């Protein structure tokens, strides 16, 4: 479509490399000793940035990554192959070692549907994605089942009750407003040129933030119901700049939620292009946001 970047990357890959996010994930993982882990399960693994951090803590460990997007699974597999690992597709557990490195596996699938035997993993992680799962009871039940006794679950979230810092709502409102105005401008120009406009089809995508944002206390209670005891609950404040919002806006998974019904390419491009101007419009260069970090141990 004229005026839009049709060949731009709509995966999570670019956003996963944002320095503030990389530093936050490193700090989160540093809160637990992971050097004795022998089998990791990294849920919603994306392109494998956190997965790489995990095997860095315990180089002899086998890691299994799962993501709902096959494109992310391919990116994660390519990342580790470039590092000299043999990577296999699917859910089969393996203890194989090839060229001195543990064999890793990645699969496309849902984080709440884990076809592994009970007590398979020493550590399960899911970074800034746990809020996306609608049935959190099912998710935590599935994770608890595949964790061995004494194993740990670690997760982070920037979508929970308390995540939005007071005084920052104006930016998010301005960003969506600016993106919508931009879509209308493009639509008007296209129609003026005698071309098809931008059609919005409602009801084809999930509603924005339909899943409830749990509080810290609700997360702890949910974990306890499934035999997981919270051992470290920490709230970190991240300062998010225009680059951060532009890169997450370019990710199709968020764009189809924030601007549901619009063509995903269009939604990604306008969110990406309006992030910096929206910050400037509210007189900010960064926006603080609370980031929840939780580690829990299976009883």
C-alpha cells in the first residue's frame, strides 16, 4: 500500500533487542541462581533472546523453547544454530550432546498446552507474556505439572494491576489518537487518488486488553493454588523511550490489539511512526512503567 512499509519486520525480534528490555531481563534472571539448572523451559520464547541468557547461566543445560508464532520459533532456532548448537523441532525431550553442546528444541505452540511428562523441568520462564494467556488457571496448572519438586517458575509482566505509573496515561491516549488520525489521513489520500481506502473489519481480532490485569496479590494466590510458593516478588521501574514504543508498535501482536480490525501492516506502521511524536506532544522523552518480576518454587 502506498505510503506504508510493506517489507518491514512485524515480529517481536527488533523489540526484544531494545536495551532497556535486555537489561531488565538480565536483572530479572540475575535474581535467582540458575547455574545448577539442567533443563529449562522458556515459554513465549520469541526470537530466543532470553533463551540465550538462560543457557549462558548453565551451559550444560538442555533448553526447550515454545512460542505461538512459528516465525519466532524459526528465528530462535537460527540464533542457536549460529552459536553452534544442534536445534531440533518439536516436543521430544532429549539428553543428547552434539559437538560438546546440549541439543536444544523449539516448537510452535501454546504456553498452556505442554505435552511433556510430569516433573520434566528444573526451571520454567515466561517473560512479559504471561498476561496474554486468557486462562491463567490452566497456564499455571500446566506449568506446575511439568516442574519438578523444588523447581522454579519465573515470570515478568508489564500488564498487571499497578503497572501504569500515575500521570502517564496521557501518553498512551495520545499515541492511539495520533495513530488513528494517521490512518484516517492515509485513507483519505488513497480515496482522493481513486484507490481503495483502508477498510476496518471489526470483530476479527481480540479486543484490546480483554484479559484482566492481576495484582501482585492475585498472582501470588493463583500460584499457591497450584502448589507454587512465591519466593521473590519484585517491582522494577523501567524508563521507556520513543525507540521502545516504536519497536513494540511495529510488532504485529500488539498492533492487532491496539488497532484491532485494521490491516496489520497499516496498524504496525502508524504505531511505529507516531510513537515519538506522541511522546513529544505530552512533553515527555520517556515514560516510566512498573515491571513485575516473580519467582516461585514448586512445593
